[in-house]
């Protein structure tokens, strides 16, 4: 083989390898969700009520405290767990008790859940309890939603308005 | 188990390398330049990245628009640069992973080599981090997917208070400062990567960080051709109210992302942790083999520094003389860096087998395989040679003659053979011809043994092979461990050639001390005792 031919052969081999790498850089196509599906995402960050109410200390208890740390009431740091439920099309797809975050359990609870659902019309309901009550929920929202293919429906909680938001 | 995997991989590599050797020649074979090509692609990525940064605009809308502008409106320079940036990055992954597999297959990760192996691990992490941050910057649909899955993976770790992924699911939560942060990450991480790449090669001498010019030119030309053939393009602007069901994924950088759907985030983290721990611990997994490091014998070291020049692992340095001999420096071995290849012993001018000392001691030697033993084995093996062409093979333990038994003296590396030993064999009529059989070209197990041997024989590197040694009676065979038949064919052809040659003129009688070596070690000592150390005659 002459030198130019040999060099051409070398170039062709390198080119073929690089073409394979370039092809692999885009192909095969990855399908994350089934065709014609949408995603409902339930995600919010919210701190539930404290585990116990603040309690007024007795004069004797206050006197026991070091002078520089005396206070009139004691408030436990820990928060309750959030109770959350989500229904799609009348079926409960998510029910969880979300513990507070943080080492002392005094941070907000958080949820980030994704539900892949076939496109179509659904009644979607979300409920949350953040108080000491044992029955029922403190916040609820129900919507009739038309889910388009590839749509991402986010269900969030607005802490200022204290209500669920569908967007 | 590991041994079996390594054997299969090695066979695979050698089968692939052979046609590449044929087409490219050993010096241009890309499979033997993986590390150098990795560096080369890094520089292509760096230069193209700097060029692209001129056009890139940080901002939620502007990021995508600027990338589209440079891709479409300025395709002939900036667009090509984008493709070069993308494909060189992909090729860097290919080089790194192939390099990793090859070093594993050739058992190049244990003993003193642990450092390079271990520092390769952060290179993999940093390389992937660099690539992933790059994909975010484009802010197309793929970037959205990468951003969500990456942040979901990070959110799985109990580090962040609020899920980061929430920033990427609705408009209004993301600001342009995010892109400034990503640009910073995309510059800072590759810089750290470059630093670790430097650390990776710091313990080896003469690392190959630049491919041969011809190979670099062909590689760059092919990269440009691929960039024109299949330009890197975006996959449409992000719509946060939508999920992309179909994506053209970069399977080289993002192979773990689909696994998040299959294994879950915890599963992917467990895989990454297990992969990293296993890779990190591999140099210390059994069977642990470590030959004793080379030793310096000051009485025979004149501080010439040839061993330092030739050591492929920076394991020897010259230090101030500690004895009374009139030389300013002496060699000092760092045992933790020494792989006991014996190249230093082959470079030492005191390693001449002509020396008529009581016990042949050289300036620097292997405790488990000293030059004295090499001379003894050579003399002993020569006595078994017969026929019209007595050919002695000096074979390294990693080449095509590694398993040879007859007519063969084995060494850890062919460069352990001092050129004077060849002179000794031929001038003392121990053989009619000598074959030096090492690893295949540019793939020396001990990195530089083949090169040093060729240069010493050609008189280009100390210690030279004497001019009086007839070159037609020496052959070098560079073949891989698998190429046994090719090696045997080369040796047979050389034997035939020697048989056709007239008797060699360079003959001097074997000194009594060496003759006695053939009769046994005890007698050798007795004979050596009568002859006190004399000055070397070579």
C-alpha cells in the first residue's frame, strides 16, 4: 500500500469510528413516558403545626432556669407530619404521612411525586392535613382537568394564599 | 473471576489491535495512544468551548437563543465549533473508558501503578459532571430533562432542604443567575479535571500527553468532517408546562438517566457508589503480587544517572553521595514507585557480564532477579543450544515469547538486558545469534522497555551496544502475548538466516570463571574466590 493510500485508509477508519460515536450521541431515541401520556406532579414544601402547643412556664420552672435563659413559655421545636392524599379519576394514587425535615424534626415537610397518566379528562383531588386534628383535612382542592399528551400538570401549595394551586 | 474477565478483555484488545497495527503501524495505532488522545480531545473541547463562550448569552431565553444563533446563523464557524465541542467531549468519554478497560486488561493498575489508577476515578466523575453541566447550558428540551433528572438525583441525597427539581417544573422559579452559575460550573469543573489529569500522570516519566502529529491531524480532520456531516443541534426550546416523551439522548454522557426510571434514584446512587468503591479498591484486591524494589549498591554506583533517565516510573532520583567514593551523587530508589521491571539494571554501566568479579554485583539491581542470575541463566541456557545455528532468545514476560521454554532466558522486561550481555553472548561464543523478544511495539508492559532497547542497539542511548557486535546476528521481535505463532515464525526465520551466515569472527574464549558457571554455583564461588574484583573491561 502506498503512503497516500495508507493515510486515506487510516482517515477512513478514524472517520468511521467518529461517525459511530456521533450517531450514538443522539440515537437511539429515548422515550421517557408512553406515547399519549401526561405527567401529574405533586410537589410542595410546607411546614405542619408544631407537635404541641406552646406552654406557659410556672414561676417555679422559670426560677430553675439560668438567669440569662429565662423565658415565660416553652415551645417544642418538632413539627407534625403532613398527611397528604391525591386522587386521580376517583382513585387514590398517593397517600402519605410526610415527616418534617431537619435533624431536630423542625423543618418543613416536602413532597415531590410524579405520576404518569394517560391523556384524557379526570377529576383530580388533593387533600392535606397539617394540624393536630385526627379526622378530615385542613386543605382540599378538586378540579376537573383535561390532560393533554405530554402535558405536565403541577399541583403545588401556595403558603401565602394557603391553598393548592394547579398549573 | 477478575482474572478471567481480564484475560477475555486482553484477548479482545489484542485481536482488535492487530489490524490497527497493520493499518496504522504501532506508533500511530490509536488504541496505543488512548491517554494522549484523551488529552488531545480535552484541548479541542477547551479551545472550542472558549470560542463558543464568545457567542453564549446567560439568560433563560437568551441562552437558548444564543445557541440557536451560533448554530444556524453562523454554522460555518461557530456551529462547527459547537459540533467539535460536543463530539470531542463524547470521544473523550470513549477514550477514558477504553483506556480504563485496557489498563485493567493488561494488569496495569496494581503495585506502584495504584496511584494512576486511583486518580483516574475522580477523572471519570469530573468528566461526566463537565458534560452534564454543558447539556444544561443549551436550555433545550434535552437540557430540561437533564436538569430535572439531575436535580431529582441530588434531591434524593439528604442534603438540600427544598427539592431543587422544583425550580425546573414551572416558569417563574428560574432566574438568569442560574445560567451564570452553570457557566461557572462548566468552566470550573473542567479546570479541576485538567488538574487531576496532571496529577494522574505525575508519577510516570515521559507520559504520552500528545498524540503523534500525524494521528492528531487525522483525528482533527475526521472530527471536522463528522461535525459537517452531523452538526450538533438543539432539540427545541424548553416548555416547562410539558414533558418531553422522546429525546435524542447522548448515550455516552447520559446512560444512567434512563436507569433512574428503571432502578430508582437510590438504585442509581447505589450503583455509582459500588462502581466507585470497587474501582478504587481494585489495586489492592488479591492476588497481591509485588516484586521487591530495585536496590542500589553504592560500591558499584558512580552516580552516572542513566538509571534515572531510563526509569519509566520516576522511581529513582539522584541524591548527594553518602559514602566516601569520589562521585557527587548516588542513585536512590523509592520502593513505593518501583515496579521491579529491571530497566534500571539494564541501564547501569556496571551491569556488564564481562566483569570478572568474585560475585557480579552492579550499581542498581533487582533483589529477586539480579544481573548475576541473568548471566548465570544465559550461560546455562547457552549450553543447551545445538545445531548449525545456535540462537538464544532473551524474552520478556509479557510478549509473544513469554511462554517459551527452550533456548530462552526470561526477563521482566527486555530493557533489563544490558547491551553488553548481547556482546558477551556472541563474543564468548555462547550462541550464534540472539533474539530479543519483547511486548508488541508501543505497548510495552513497562512502558518504555522496547524503545530503550531499540535505541541502545542503535547507539542512540546509553549504554550503547558496542560497534563490534555484528548486528546481523541480533534480531528484535515485538509481539503481543497472543502472537505466539508470529513470534515463533520470526525466531525460525532468524535461525535460518543465522545458519546461512559464515562463522562469526568476533570470538574470544570464555573466561574460566564463566566456564565454571556452567558447572554449578558451588564451583563458581570456588573459582570466583581465586579472582578478586577487577576493573570492568566494558
